[in-house]
């Protein structure tokens, strides 16, 4: 090493000791780039998670609606099946009865 390099290193050392820190050569363009890239990535991730939440909420709402309609449809089918396939007294005073539809069709066809 030359004398100038040694002097330069000694001056840097003395300056570091007097300041209590060592001098850093930070490239602000690189640091700025990584900070901006990090912020953009966080925004993209938050946006993606928010959209996934809304999509799953939509799907669960749709499924709840489908299940509710299906339940009501089953009840209606059971009630209609009972009305079409059972014997029942409808009006005792007027002597009205409900008979299964197959029996009614057979009676009509026979007459």
C-alpha cells in the first residue's frame, strides 16, 4: 500500500472515531427502488386478499341462498306428494274426501 492510501485510511479511522460511527456509502437509488417495490408488493397482496375475501363471501351467500331454496322446495314437494297420494277427510259436513290421484284416475276411467 502506498503512503497516500495509508493516510487516507488513518483519516477515515480518525473521522469515524470522532463521530462515533463509521461512514457508510449508501446508494440511495437502490434503496429507494427496493422500498418502492416493497410497498407496491404489499399493496398488490392486500388487494388480492381483499378480493379473495369478497369472492368467498359471495360464494357462501350464494350457497346459503341455494340451500334455503332447496329446503323450501323439499317441503313443498312433500306437502304436494301427501296431498296427491293420501286419503283424507277434507270437509265432514259436506262429506268431502281427498283420495289419491291414481285412485281418482282409475275411478274416472272405469266410469
